[in-house]
C-alpha cells in the first residue's frame, strides 16, 4: 500500500496537467499513488495518461459533477495513510511530500499539515505574492475566521480524519476546502511546514473571480460552522463575517473597483468595531480613503511598495536559512 494518495481533480486541464503531474513524479518522497479524477473532459486526457509508463498513476473517469465530487471519489478510492490534494493547474516543489509526511509521522495528534504557497501567473512566472500563515495546534477559532491553509493544493490530511468528519460538502461549491478545514480543525491539531512548497496558479479562469458567489458561499459556511457551537464562541461569527468582507474589499481593489471595495469595507465594519483597529483594517481604510482623493494611482503605489518590501524580506529570510 502507498503511504500517500495524491488526488488530482481534472476537467479539460491538459494545458497544465502534464506539468502538474511531473511536479508529483519529481518528488523526493516516492511512496505514493496519483489518482487523476477526470470529470468527462473533452480533451485527450485519457490518451495522454495511458501513455505514461508509471504504475503509480490511476485515471478515474466519471460524469462531470464538479471538483467536490472528484475529491470525494479520490478519498473513497485512496489507499494511502495520508491524502494530499492538488489542483490540476498547480505545482509542487520537490520536497513537499517528504516534509509533510515527516511532520505527520512525528506528530500523531496532527490531522492536517499545510505548507506556505508562492503565487504564479498563467504562464508559470513567479509573482511577488506568497501565502504564509503561521497558525498551528488546535486552531478552530482561527480557521473559522480565516482560511489559514490558503488553497486546496497545500494540505495533507490523515485518511482517518475523513472517517471522523465526513467527505467534502457538495452544497458549498467553490469553498468546499475551507468548509473541510473548519471541520477537521474542530477535532484535530493543525501543523504547518514553513516553506513555500506549492505554486498556486492565478489566471482568468480562477473561480475566485466570482466575488458575489464567494461571499454567498462563505456566508453559508459561516452559518453552518456556528450552528452548534457553545455560546461563548458565538462572538467569532461576527468576526468571521467581518474578515470575509474585509478580504473581498481587498480583492475589489485588486480589480480596480473602488466603489465595491468601499461598500464591502462598510459591511465589514457593520459586523463589529472592536477589530477595526487591526492594522489590516486600518491600512485598507487608508488606501480606500486615499483612492477617493488621489485616484487609483494611490492604491497602485501602495500595492507596489508593499509587494516589493514583502518580496525583499522573504528573500533575505531565505538566505538566512541557507
């Protein structure tokens, strides 16, 4: 039996899938199986996979019922003790599986281990953006407010966790991974490998561009998550909503939509003022205020300065660890 099952949902993904699978085959840890779950693609994925001479790869085809159903099929068919998910357009650095397996082997109380993430564009060019959360341990109170894992390609989960919390919820659509992380965090500890071992691809086809749908879906998850919690935790519900609208306000600015960003920030403040003095809220308020009087150039200037500072700092920290 393989130690790790890698589950890759795919739908007309041949533009990226070969590179994605190569990033798995090139792992330093080799005791794995790859389950490619094909959602009735119209490209030549069946022919392409059949030409790969590696017994660790299995192609499972089924009718197109979305990525959530594909992940669940992967979980049910997985033979590994640990399950890692990978979107068909994302990439892994060579030591990802090795370091996550080592973490789970050394920490039996940990149910999920995630890594840091670098962002790339549709051509594979590295962007000056990274996802680097620090949270670990029993962190349900943090996960329910913010998706600290960051994306669906950086988590490795013990297969036994799904026996405890169930499969991915197809009713929450594009945020099914966030919902799953919350459910796992309610029972198990989280751990983080503090290295950027995932390359998350940003392009025009990312479903995260559909902002209103994301807000509705996350609101559904928030309500679901607080349905049966104790009274002393209910205050976190407003915090979760505030963070949702704050983050979407940032994304609206990214898209150059000042009016929408302003409206979303207002919605964030309506869910409580205590956390509006957080530096992230203050910075967002200053940028929206500056946009009003100085135009989009004010936002772009702050964005470029911030990204360059983060990029330089991350490279300096990397050199210190080498």
